[in-house]
C-alpha cells in the first residue's frame, strides 16, 4: 500500500479497529485497481463459458415469445386454468418474480439510507436483477388476460366510449404499482450507472465503445457542480424508493387480501408478502452473486462479510415468513369460521398438501441453517441453501393462490388445477430470459459500483480527522463507518 | 364482441336454410302460395320463380337482421338488403311465436316456437294448454337444436349411393308405385310398416285407409322405452282401449314402486306440476303431500321422497304383495282376499323392515281415496294390475288415478313382425322413424331381418343405423318443419304447425304415408284439416273459424277426456299374481340388470344433440357418457372403484355380460343404489349418428333381449383392469357440513317457521354493518328471484332452457373434464344422511345478482357493474378477461370462454388459428339475436335474462308513449329458467311491484340467502326445503334443523362420506 | 484525448426531446381516435345503387319518414323500404326514369336493391328505434337533417359517449310526439328546448338507462 | 493538439489526491475566482463547502413532481368515478379515500422520480456530450483516479501566466491549457456562465 500521503496514513492508523471488522474492500486496493478490475470484465473479450451460457439461456428465453404467441392466438385455455381455479401459474409466477425484484431496490435504497456501506459492492447487480425480474413479472399479468388486444382498456386514455377504469380494483392498483416500480427502479439504476459509464467511456479503445458509453454517460465529467446535484438526486430517489419497494408488494398482496376468498382474505398479507419478497430477493441476489464473484475473482469487493450479512437477513425474513404461516392457521382457527378453518386445513392436508409442505421445508426449515456460522461463511454452502428459498417462495405463491380457490365456499364447484406444458414452458422461458438479461448485464455494464466503492476506500477521505464531518454526502468516512 | 353470424349469401347453401316467410300470415294468399310451395321438393327451387323470389324475401329478412344486431365489422361496405315484397305481419327484427307440439311416445308436449325473422330459436311451453301451462322439459327445449343438426342427411339415398335429388324424387315415386302394385297383388301380405309412436290421429287415419287398401298389411309400432304393460293391465282391469294416468295434484299420500313419475321417461309435465302443487308449503299449517319411494336406483322421484327404500326391481313384486297383505290386514276386504288368494308367498329381500311396509300401508289406508300407488312401467302386467287393484280398493280411482281412452292405437309388436319377416312373407318393409337396427332387442337380430327383406324404406329425420341398413333412405322432417297433429297426455288434440320450411329436402311421415296410400303428396295442412273436420264434425265458416283457432292456439279445447270409470274388474288380477316370481338370489356373481332411459339422450334420439350430451345427468352429474350404476357395497365386493383424480372421475371399466351378450362399460358408484343390482342407461354408443354422438358412452341395447327388455337376471361384471375418464360437472357430493341447502320437517317448520334464517354460520353472526352508505338502487324495478327448494325436483330443465335462451356454447367432454363447462345455471346435488340410506337434495344456483357483488369491485375495467335495478350486469365488449371476478365470486357462477367455443370445432380447440373456423351455418341460425354470442377471452354469467327484461321495459315504454306509466305489468316477464320450470319452483319478479309473487316469497320466514354472512345481499334467495316424514315410520329422521350451528351437519358429513366424496379426499397421493 | 462528440451534439437532447413530445402526443390522440369507437364515421357518404334524394321526397313531396321506414315505431330497427314501396308510386310516376332502373330491375327479378349501409351499431349494441321515436326522440337527433340531404351521410358520431350525452340529459332532445318526424321542428318561441324537454321528462317519466345493461346484453 | 486557431477554455491542473484537491479548491475559492471547477472520480466530502455551493435545488423539483403526481391521482380518480361516469360497484361510494390511496401513492412516487431526474438534468445541463475539458488528454483519468482543477479563461481574474503559476503553487501537476473546438454551428455553445448551482 502506498502510505505516501499523510491523510491516508492517518486514516489507516486511526481506522485500525475498523480493520478488525473486516474492510469492505479487502487488502486496501488502490482506486485504479478497482476501476481496472471492474472494467476489465467488460473490456476483455467474452470468455467461452459466457458465450455458451448466453446462447443457451437466450435460446430458452425465446420460449417466452413462442408460448405467448400460442397463448394469444389460441386462448387462455392452453393453460390448465378452469373455474374455480381461474388464476394459477400465471399469477404465481407474477408474484414470484415481483418478489425477487424486491431485494435490488431494497438493498440500494434502504441500506443506503441506513448507511449500510457494505451495500456498495452488491447494489448494482441487485438493482439489475430487480429490473430483469420485474420484466419477467410484467409478462404474466399482461398476458394472462383473455383479450390482450383489449388490455389498453386498463389505461385511463380519454376515449369516445366515455367509460373509465375501476379504481377500486386491486388489479388496477397493480398496474400502477408495478409500472411505477419498474420505472423508478430503472431510473435509480441508471442514475447510479452514469459515473461508471463515464469510466468505461474514458477507458474505451474503440470508436464504437466510445460512442456507446459516451452517449450513455450523458457527458459526465465528474465536476463537483455535477456531483453536488447528483448526490442530492440519488438521495431523493433512494428516499422515495424505500416506501415504494414496500408498497409494491403490499399492493400485490391486496389482490388477495381484499378479496373474500377464504385463505386470501387476510390482513397480515402486506407485511408477510414484503418479508417474503425480501427473503426471496436476497436469496436470488446470492444465487447470482456468488458464482460471478468466484468467476471474476471479486472476493475483495464482494467480501465474505457481504455474504454473511445477507445470510442473516435471509434467516430473519425466513423466520418472519414462518411466523406468518403459523399465524394464518391460528387466526383461521380463532375466527371460528368453518370456511376459513377448512381453507387452511385443506392447504396442509388437502389435495395440494405436497405443495404446502415443500413450501414449509424450503422457507422455514432450510434457512435455519444460517444460525450456524459455518453455513454463512462457506459460499458454496450458502449457494446450496439459498436454492431452497428460491423454490420455496414459488411454492408459497402457488399454495396461497391455488389451494385457496380450488376449494372455496360451495363444495359443488370445487375443482382441481394441474398445469399444462404451456404453463411450464412459459415459466422456464422467463427463467431463461432472466438469466440471459443478467448475462448481458455483466458483459456490457460494470457489475460493481466503482465510484461508490472507491468512496469507501481509505484514500477517499480528504481529511485528516473525518470524524467531525457529518452530512448527506456519499463521501462518507471510515469513522462514520466505525460509528455505523 | 365481434361475433358475426354471417347470414348465407344468396347462393345455393344460403337458399337451403330459408324458406317460406309467408307462413307468418295465415291468410288466403298465403294458403294459396303455401299450396304451391309445399308439394315441391328441393327440385322446385330451380324452375319455380315464385318460390325463388320468396326465398329472396327471406334473404332480405336475414340480412336486415344481420344489420340489426349481429354485424360489427370495422369499415367494410356493408349492404342493407330489404324485401322486394314485404310479407304481411312481418316486422323485421320482431319475434313471432307459433303454437305447435313435440310428439312424445306417451303424451306430446304443447309448445310455442319463438322465431326471429324466420328462424325458430327457442321453444316454450304453450301457456294456454293445461298440460304445459307454459312449462316445458329439457327435451322439448333441446329439440330445437335437432332441427339445425348439420349432420342430418339432406338427400334421398338408395343403398347409400347418392343420386341427384331430382332423379331420386322420381325414382322414389316409381318405387312407391311399384310397392303399391306389389302389395295390391298380395292384398298387402307382402307389406309391413314399422312405425315409432307419434300419437298422431291423422297417421291413424292414413293407417286405416292403408289397411282398407291392403287388408293383410302388417302395421307394427315399436318404441324401445314404452313397453305398454300398463296399457295391458289397464285393458284387463278397465277394459279395452283405456289407459290410466296419475292425478298427483289430488294425492296426499303417494307410494311409488320404482315409478319415476318426476323423470322425463315415465313422467309428464302435469305429473310434476301436480306433485309440486301438493308439495308447496308456504305457511305453517299448510297441507303437504307425502311420498314413499321404493326403487333400485336414485331417481328424481327418489330425491323428493320423504321415505325412500332402495330395493331391487326384482323384489318389487314381493314388496307389493306384502303391502297388499298389510293393507288387507288393516282394512280387510273380500276383494283383496280373492286377489291375494292365489298369490305366492314371496320372501322379502334382506334388510327390508316389514314395519316400514306396515306403516306405509297404514298411511295409505288412512288417506284412502287421496292416496296413490304407482308401479314403474318396466314391471310385469301382474304387478301393474295389482297396483290398480290396490288403488281401486283404496278408492283412489277417479280422484288420484284417472282412467281415460287410450292414446296410442293398438298394433302388433315388433316381435310378431319379426316372426313374419322370418316367415318370408314380407317383401317390403317401411320403417317410419325410429331406429330398430340400433335399439331392437338383440335376439331379434334386426339388422339381419331387415337386410333379408327385399325392399326396406326408412323415413327418418336423421340417418341412423337403420337407415344404413335400408335399401331406401328418405329424409324426414323435424316437427318444426312440417304439419302434423298429436295428442297430449290428457288426451287433448294438439296441432303441429311448422315454424320454418324444411331446411333440407324432407317429407313428413304423413306425406309419405299418403303417397303410399296412393294419394298425391298432401298440400300443407290439408290432411290435418280433414282429421280436424272429422273430430269436430264442423263445416264451412264454423270449420274455418275453429281451424284457425286450433292452429293459432295449438290445441282443440275439449272437455276433460277422463272417463267416468271409478272401479275396475279385478277378477283377472288374481290369476296374474299366481305367476309372480321371487327376486333372484343376492349374489355379486350375478346381478340384476335394470335398463333405464338416459335423462339426457332419452332412448338415444338426442344422442347427436350437443346440449343434451353436455347436460349433466341430474343424479350422477355425468356428461357425454353413460355408465353402469352400482351401489357402493356391490362395487366394493366386485373390487370396482371410482376415483376423482385431478378433478376427473376415473372409473373402472368392466366387461358386462348378460345372456351371452357382452359390452364393455365404465361403472359409476351411485349412492342410494340397491345392492346386487346394476342400472344400465340406454341410448348411447351411436357413433354413426354424427360428430357429437361419436365416441360418447356405450350401447346398453346390446345386452337387451326380448325377455330381458327392462329387467335381466344374472348380469356378470368382469373387471377389465382398464379405467376410463368420465366428465362430471360436480365431483364433490356432500355439503361438508356447510348449510347450503336448509331442510326442516313440516313439524319443525310449523313451530319454527324462521329456522332457515339462522343455521350454521348465520346462527352466530351479528347483523352485518357497512362502513358507508350504499349508493341507492333506485331503479323503477328491482329484480329478484326466489327458488323453492321444496318443489324443485332437480330435473335440470332450467339448464337447457337457459342454454337455448342465452346462446351458451357446448365445450365438449375434454373441456368439461377440465372444469370449463359454460352453463349459467347449474343444479347442485348433494347427498346427505347415512351412507347406506342417503338422501339427496338439489339446489339450482345461478348468478345471485348480489347487491354487494364481490365480482364488481375487482374488475379493473368496469366490465361488470351494478345497474340501478339491482342487476349485476356484464358488458362483454368491455371485458378483457382477467378472471378476477370469477375468483372472487363465492357462488362460482361465472363462466369463462377459455377458447373460441362458438367458432372452433371442439376437437380442434388447441390448434387455435391453425384450425379452420368451423361452425355449421345452421347452428348459427339457432342463436338468439338478442344475446351477444360471446367470444374467446371474456367472462360470462347469468343476467336474469336481461334481454327479456329490456325487451319488456322497451315494450312498456312504447305502449306508454307520452303517458307516465312505464311500469312492466305484473307477471308479463319471465326468465327462461322460470318459464321452463314445470314445478314452478323458480319465481322471478319485481320487488317494487307489490302484486308480484316474488316479493311475498322473499318475505316468508323460510326464505334464506346462501352464504348470508358474507353480506353480499343476493337477489336470488331460497325457500328452505320442507320434508314431510311419517313420524311412526321406523327410523324416521324427524329433526333436520341442525341442533346448534353447523355442528350436527358436520357430524353427518364426517360419517356420511359418499363414494365420490371419499375419493375426492383420497385421490391425491 | 479529443472530444468524442462534436460540439453541436450539445443541442441534440433538446431537439430529440421536442420530437419525442410530438410523437407521444400523436400516439395518444391516435389511440384515442382509432381504438375507440369503430363507428365514429361522421361524414361517411357512400354512393347508393339508386340515387334516392331524401330532400326531394321529404321537403318537396312532403312524405313522412314512416311511409318508407314502416318498422321504426314497432321494431328495434328501422327497416329499409321494400322495392314494393318504391313501386307503389313509381309504377306511375317517372316509371321510365333511368335513375330508377335498378328499382325496376329488382322488381322484375326479385333481387333486392343492395343499399349501402351508412349507420351501423356494432353487434354488441342493442339499439331500439321504437322506444326512442315513441318517447319523443326525433329522427334528427341521431341522423341529422336527412330531409335536407340529397345524398344521405353519417351526420352524428354515434359513439357511446355521444349516446350518453343524451341519455344523461334527455331534455335537450325531447319533443312532442307528433313532431318526431318533423325534422325541422323548433320549440315554440315562448319556450326553449330545455324547458319543454324538462317538462316532458317529468310528465312522461323519462328515465333513459345509463348503465351497461341498457344497450349491452 | 493546441492549434492557435482555437480559443482558450482555461487552465487545468491535476492533483495527487482528494485531499490535495480539496485544499487547492479552498485556496482558489479564497482568492475569489468565480469561473472554475474541480473534477474527481467520486464526490469529495467537504468540497461543496470548499467551493461555497448553496444547497442543491434538485429536491425542489422532486417536491413539485410529487405534488403534481398527487393532484393528478386525485383529479383522475375523482373525475372519472365520481363525476364523469359514476357506476355502482359492489354498493361502494363513488369516491372514497381508502381505495384511492394506492394509486395516489404510486403516482406521487412516479412523478417525484421524474421531477428529480428532470431537476438533475436541468441543473447540471446534462446530457452535455461535448465539453472542452475532454480535449485535455490527461483528463480521462478523472473517471479512474485523477483529481483535476480547471480555471476558466472567462474568469475576470484569469491570467494565463499568473494562473498557471498559481496552480503550480497550490500543488497542481501537469498544468496545461485547454482549448475549445471551433464553432461548427451558427448558434454559439452555451457559455459556462449558464451553469448555475
């Protein structure tokens, strides 16, 4: 390390106790090292595995348009739906993907506001994940309707029919919530990208890259006049994203909570859905981050500390979700309402018992392993464990949606849902699409927020005694770290 | 919705659909025009300009109609094609009704045919006639679809080779001439005619005329489901040419021994109405009839029973004899003594409590002349006679049992005809209607016989097995296409009036017979008019007047035809009883086979009728198939099972063998079925009838021979190890202790009339409170419906009526199995009580039109909202199909168009746009122009027939003109289901109209709404079901009201697992 | 390093922004027009197979609408006259006019005259003429001054919003029942349409439906 | 690179670290320069005070956006469901606050975000793809680990020689002139002075 200038020296010695707390950037790398390491991923020719994966997942992704074409041209009947089960995999997948979409903005926004500096090296990919997940999610509500070509009825466009939308419908709330969430996440993500895009622009060797990144960087110069507004804007966006991220899944949960179907009609849904979303979201972040961290050797940026923290969050939210599950049963029993009671007993012991118990195993049982340090420390074990929440959260949505409506009030109209090949293929397609988009992202955009990471390195501190400084600036000091 | 019923362009195929509009005006020039029109076959079209012009008029009408309500292309240049000459009385776009009647084997149904611009689209009962009083049944409703059945053969066929219509017409005439000469030479010995039963006096006239010309000609009638043993019995007891029919309205105690008088086979509209009238209990203290039923399988009648005994048909004789003895014991009479003198002492089957019979007898005796004993037609003449004897000794003849002149003429049976054919004397066989090759007893080997005859001519509206084996096939007419006459159950004389000219070349039985009798092809109603003249013996002016009334009203008003006979000659009965046999042994190796009609396809004549195929059997809820019905115990002992797997009924397939004949069939476990017995519904397995019939069910006729025509002993079921998937519309058969159908005994009702309001959940819930004031439902009318569960027999006629009225598509077996049936109204059927002696309740469920409709609030695009008259309305063209509303509907009455059911072939649904859009033009012609034909991707549901409501409102306003009185007159508006219901169990009307009945019924204490606690405030409510059990009956269940809340029923549900219920629990490993 | 982008690019954002705004505006208005009523075809004036002149027959000859459109007071839709109706007069008057060739041909052959449809409600709209003309709504309200049209054209939008305007405020259109087919009727001098209309609404108990079921079934 | 035809934009100097840059900035500010700016790979804490910037106005735009969003939401819902076409839906009031809140909220958030971005772009005059400083070859390090200070020739106190000395004194390396590209379009590029804080 170069201890040539006094400030860094001082900062280093003064932050020694911080060092014991495992630094966010290990081995005290110089700024250029960070730039170089992150940008290299984008600049070097794509490795073989990337091509293979991208082509494969790209292929899988094409299943989405294929299935949608079939769906739209032939009718919703190509899915396994029926009366009473009018929603099944379509909405399950929607809620599943939306849930995954939560960790991204959550990490960025909430952790940012709460000064959780460790976010810096994971937030970029997490946000990207959000965007892609929401894209996948959006497909389902958009195409689950019987007459997609009439879906524009959902938009309040003045028209000569003089008829409007029903703003009491949770489904319409969804439309607003999801589109807002997507837009804001996108803006937030892009805003964070601008300075790093500038780095890529300035390192660019080919004319094309210069043009491309140059356009995207919007002519960023890193002048302090830009920084001062930039920081403010970022702060505001983070501020509004936080309630937004909480609202979105609450609104999604209203689809069910506001209905009268036993098993849907539950007041604890909003918090329980949000917890579930964070739970599943973090699981997915880890699922993506761990492999790439290994591949690109970013151990110094995405340190074990990061992983450990996320494991703890998964443990917490997982337990919250578990609590919600048990609470549902208690309330049903406590209500003394035979319909409610039946709905929940049917969940656990009815035709769909298998779905219910796999949900419990994946979401409640598996995460408990994170009580053990070993499980949190060893990335591969973590990777193995987070696979459970990933599946479990899908099952949770399936259980909530299908088991509730397949046997509701009148036994005469009880039914059973089983998916068709179209249901399954479409879902697989979206998984492909998701990974495909993520691969493109790691290939063409900086996976890690360089300027923020630089910001939490010792040499970022211009002062000999940073501890006196407080403010809303990103340029926070390790001493603030220490306090945090 | 862009759903355009393209009316045929003016070309050949178009022309074939549309014929005389002139018929609308029954005026001289029309008559005259008709005269020229009718005798012509298809041939005349080409050369007769007048008929071509008349066709074009029709095209005019049809296109104008297309303009009226069924167009909607984006911007193409559309044309308006007016009439060239406007026919009288015709206002394009206004509907017209014609009185007509549907011929039935034991009593025809007086009907009105509603036509729009020349297309009959809906059948209703004839409100003027006492038999129907506006009601109808599912077969009457469905018969209109047969008219448009695209698989009707359209041309005369000779040995299967199509010849040009022109030529064939002549050939046929020459052939007929040949037959006449031939028959003349043999005095008719070489001529035989086999006819179905149409009860047509005119046909009788022609028959006698024919027999005058050819004295030795054979005339046989065959109806697979009308054995006529009751007629024989009647002849013995009451004398020749008599028959009897129950008068249930007068009966206060009814014992039905395997007689399904509420079903569509043995029953008639008057029976249901009569029974319902005795059943209807509005206020505490009202009198109520009591029904005892003894039967092998749960029939509709059984579901209404206050006391039901499941007993093998074979044991019926033992039962009735025991009953007779009990009656004699209670009230000794010489008459009964000598009847029973020679009667054998038959052992009662195990598990039959003599006390049961004793109490039943006692009840019958107490009610004397107001009690009634009915025996199923399948049972022996002896048993029938015994029943008559008992009735007469109870003094009920003339009060609860009417004797009247026989409707059908006596003629020789198919067996004797078979004899003659074997004898070789028959050279020409003319078959009028029917399908003996399919449904004649197997031992006759009809196909063989028929082909052994030189010339066989089959006249039939459809090309069926018999047609295929005939040397000539002559397309017959549907009853809506031709003039005719027939008799109602009460013997009154009905006119059959065409509502449309034959869609394709075709002639009626009367036309053909008169040609056979050497007359020219009759002209219009000429033949009927003759008959009418002889019946009324009027002439001149008076005749014309009477005739016009007859045709307009649809029947000849006549004093009741019931004869004055009060007692019968019981002497012969004793002898008959001596031959009575005991039931076969109770062993699972050889079961008792009972052949029953199918409630859906009857004897098979509706097998190619989509509505009937998709119509769920009232008891098994089975569609598109028939199956052998077994009791749970019998099935288990044969190790046969049903399973509900993924909502589909998976049934074991057995090999059924009876008297050497074998078929393979699925078994369905039917709660309440007698042990050691199996019921085999007839009428299925006719692949060659057409695409609809193809592949549905098995042909039970194959097991049926002359001596086991209704009852066979020694049926063996061998498990094949294979299973088959059956489409049921209701997989789950118990109420799970939920208080959906609420029952009470008369006693309970009398002391606690309001019981139904506080049961189960509703017993605990506090009065509902709303956060905010509801917007006013301040419409001029407030629509509501009340269903009386005490009178609803669960016959499902409402389902068919609704299907016909609201353009409800059929979706096919595969889709029904997926749970995608489209019926807007369904009849839920639950089993209650002990598994070994289950009771059954049925509950019609349509959209409840909730005032706080949960479906509305969740629709993002306001496609379903409330109108100010309390209707939950559905704007199909606004719906984008999120299906959220269906999820949030607690009654699950919303239906979704998962595919283009109206446009795609049902077997090509999954091919989407690759498959061509194929719906027969004719099927489109049936659609009701006042109801949108829904497209793929939209939700649909019952709207209380909003099209009828709007029509009525518009009518009222048009009449009001500049006055303020725009109210719809009380009782002028009926929904389709209400109109069809023969039990008047469905009452619909305006709550704001204090004269209307619906308001009064809603105010009754026993009126309750389903799932009250949700506070959705349904506009469709139910009158709790009231039963009338006999307290002194052994093991009579006297408390139907759950002791507290749902607990008691819960018990019941737990113990009362019916097979299907069990399976739905087990089925998912 | 040199600038990647030439100087003028600094003005591009503004320009692009303006373009986008224009595009967006046109898209929205396009949607509003195209997607919604397929039947606002005001001005549509096809050439008819027979050059029938309404203004001549109504204004000069003083014929009443109902002479030809006989069904209008009874039926849901107002029928186009049968060839017969034309021939009632034109067997005598102008019986040889070339303009009427098509009509005569139709009369001879029996083939109807293929009039081109101008006013068309979509198949899911159940409009009823009878209830309107019997309750004080004149032909002119929906078809404009046909009596002044030599060639009939689509005068009013016939969109749902347009229907609702009247259904919500019928007083703006009601008139005495004997003036229904008098397309030039004006409210008497001493009163306004609103006043007289309001009077009728009250006296005749006029309450047009504004909920879906009124027109969609 | 420095053709005589080109007009001088200013003098640029590079500094070794964030700290050095901050000190330099404080110095320049104290000398009363107006038209100058510092460039760094990440925001340097305290630089705003050093350059004596006022609080950023971006949040003002956010506020405006938010208010617009809320109003839009209210007007949209109230007008459509209570005024323009009131429909009876599950017997609920034509307009009620409860069911409207989600949409109020989402619209508020959405337009806040738009407002923020708009504010940012306006205040920083982004996107501005062309800028004279890009003509300085060392400048590309700015997005990596370079810390720069640029004095503009437009500043009244600017003097080619003196300023160069000054920059060197306060520890700037590689002090060098930065030239503007010639006009290639009629209307002049917006002068730096338009940049407000």
